[in-house]
């Protein structure tokens, strides 16, 4: 039976709210915003920042609203002089120990600390700068940079890493002034179980965690007349980058994005959706082969580099279940420096592949030692030496970094008329578009697997059970009497649930899709800030809208992919495909 609502007063006004709510939540339900820094709904309720203070009638001390629960007849005051002065005092104390480089900080436009100071009317900090030992940057990671000097000890990053991702790569150490957030033995992110997902970055209210920025490297490549610099764009980027230019969340800017990147000076502007279709061909056929030949099931997708590193650390025993297919980003790089180089008579050593991704972990993935398929392909043909080795993908930009380059170049993004991607590596289907959403890889694979297995057209393209933000989604597909159970997980805490079943040998599924980030790639750490569930849903709607509007909606119908097999790869899972498009993974030490 539903419990009756609680009656209370907020700032003298009679209100009602549900039971078991905090004062913060009750005020929010009644249209009153209480400022916070450490609070994250359902994730972090520590009361550490003391910014959310309120006054409660009859109480001697001010209360932290995020950890104080409502009760019948409670009278709450959120804007008394005592409350406002206490909030300002606590915020000023935080500011006194914070660096004053706001004008050039990467988070200057999205810093919650700076915005809160403005909202609360702080014009000056009354306290002298606290003398703290300057702590070194943690720049060990290929994906993320940590600046502990900008950390306000809110605990959000620690909570997300533990609760949402179940990784626990970072935690608090020390006491008092020596308190800080760091990795095990202070060894740096690269030497920890960090999976590079960057969800800590998305929730950090300051510039304490940022991506490892690659824009200067890309500018240098673009200015080198000897280099043929191409760019690939991930599906989720087109549904989010508009937010960096003031457009509402979920605004599709596919054509503007292609033109904007071309104006930056890229020789060719391609689409990662081309290689997403290619991934489905390889991964779909791999699944079919495992089903037909009683191979190791369930097979688990391998497009998300964060979850791959998670498996290498925490579930090395199930790596045989993971598809050997590279991600679309890495497939693209390998094809651009082999097939495309041969087709257009380009020296692969002069090709620079830049990818624009919604994901910080893609920066790590691009530098994995096994991601040099093009070098291996050309080594004997061109007489290459090992010291000449090059990666398949040279540089990875996040959505935010790409937007910053467009702004720096003075391009009026909003008034661009829009252009198409270049052919042939810019042709794609609707199946590739939905890679950006959790469940999209699974849905795309099923569209192709069904038709390859049955030889008939699939009647219903949309798998609605696999869509949405639920942490785990399941479905059963009837392929001419063969019941195929599939599952989709987003966020690593949910992935852990499915992987424990695989580890125990009791998984009921034939195919599992795992995405590291909540909502999938559209919720990646390289996306515009803020990224929350409301924003994720709007981006997701845009992704499915673009799929719906595509003429071709199944990967195996992509004419450019068909030509690639005819001219170069010969067949899915063939010898060339094996060397260029597939890889292996390695057990890593858990710390």
C-alpha cells in the first residue's frame, strides 16, 4: 500500500511530499533549488561540502539537506540570513584553497564551483589563499589528466567509480590537510585498474579531472603539407556536439559537423558509421559461426574499450567469450591505411587518421600495442623498420575537443549549410547510427544475423525491448524456431552482473552487448557537460530518429562495405579480415 504524503512547511508555505525523501529532494519536488557540490542523486550523499545547508525550526544547528530526512510537520527554511551566510562562508573556504586560473582552465565554462560562486553573489574571498603543498599532475593516463590541486574533495568521482562502474580505481587517502583523492599507492591512473571511461570527469564539478587533450597534435598534422589528414566521426557525436554551440540536447547536426570539420582542413571527412557497418558484418558472422558450430557462447561485443579493459582486469577467464572484432574506430584506421591507401595510391606513412569520439577510453584504445594492423600489412611490402611503426589511429579527439577546434578556427557552426561525408568511407546505414545508444550494437547485429541465417527479410527492424536507459535489457529473438536470448548492459556495475553469470557458466544468453557508460556512447565522458539522464534520452531520441530516416537500415546493405569485400577483404572472417579487423585481449593484474 502506498504511504500517505508528509505535510510540512518550506519557507512558511504548506507543502506535501513523499515519505523517505531527504530535505533536498522534498524541496526540489516543491520547486525550490538548494545549491550542492558533492551531491549526486542515488550515487553520492555525503554532506561533505556543507553547501546545501538549511534551517529547521527547533534545531540548534543548520542541517545538511542531502542527508537529513523529512518528517511530519517539519518546518524548513532555505534562504534565511543565517543559511545564506553559512553557505557563503563554506564556499569561500573552498575558494581560498582553489587555484585562481579560471580564465584558462579547461572547465572555465562548465565549472560548478565558479557558477555557484556567481549564483551566491560572492564578489571576493575574504580569506587569504590557503598554503597548500602543490601536488603534481597525474598525467600517466592516455585518456585522462588529474589535477589534485583543483580537487575540492566532494567525493563524486570516487562514488561514480565505485557505485556506477564498480571499478574502485580511486579513493580518499590521508587526513585533514593531507586528504586527497588518488589511486592505489599513488601510482597514477595508468598503473591502476582505471578503465579510462572518464565518468569521473563528467561528474567532477571543477577542473580536477579532464581529458588528455590532443588538439595541438591535430593542428600540427593539419599544417603539415606532407600529411594526408583524414577524420572519422562516431555516431553519438552528431547528436551531441550541437550542445557545445548552444543548441538543445538531442539536436542532430550531422551535415553541419561534416562541413565544419572539412573547413578545419581535413583532406577527407569520413564517418565511423561506415566501419560500424563493417563491424556488424564481422561480428554478426562471428556470432553466426559460433551458433552453427557450437562455439563458445555467449559471445560478448567488443566495441567499448572501457569494458574490454574492465574484463582484462576483473574477468580474464571470460575473454574467450569476447568477440575478436576490433571496435569501429580501430577497424576504420586499419582500412584507411590499407584499402583506402591502395585504392587512391597514397603512402600509408603519410596518412594521419584522426577520430572524433564521445569517449575518453578511445584515446587509450588507439595506443594499445596490438592496434598496428596497417603497419604489419605494409611492413614487408614497403620494407618498413620497427622504429617506423605507426598506429592505425593516430589521434583521438573528444566531442568537446572537436568543438573547441571549430571555435578556435572562427567557424560559424550554427550557420553552416551542411555537407555530406566523403565517399567511400563515409557511406553508412541506419544500423550503424544506433551504435551510439545502449542496445544499438545488439539491434544492428540482429538485423543482419537474422537475414543471413534465414535468407529472408526481417519483418520488424526495431527491437524496442533493447532500447532505453535501463541498466540491463533482455530480449528473445525467434530465428525460424531457434530461440536466441540476448542481453544488453550499460555501466560496468550492470555488466558485472551478467559477467558473473558467464563466469559461473550459467548465462542463459547467446549474445551480450556491454557498453561502459550509462546510456551507451551518447553518455560518454567526451560528450558535452552536463550529461545526465534527461540529456541522454534526448540524444538517444536523435540517434533513433536518424536511423529511421536512413534509406538503408541494415549493415549488410551498405554498398561501400559490399565493395570493400569484393575489392579487398573477399569475405567476412576471411584471412585479410582476420589480420586487419580482429584482435586479441590480455589478462591484466587486478590491484
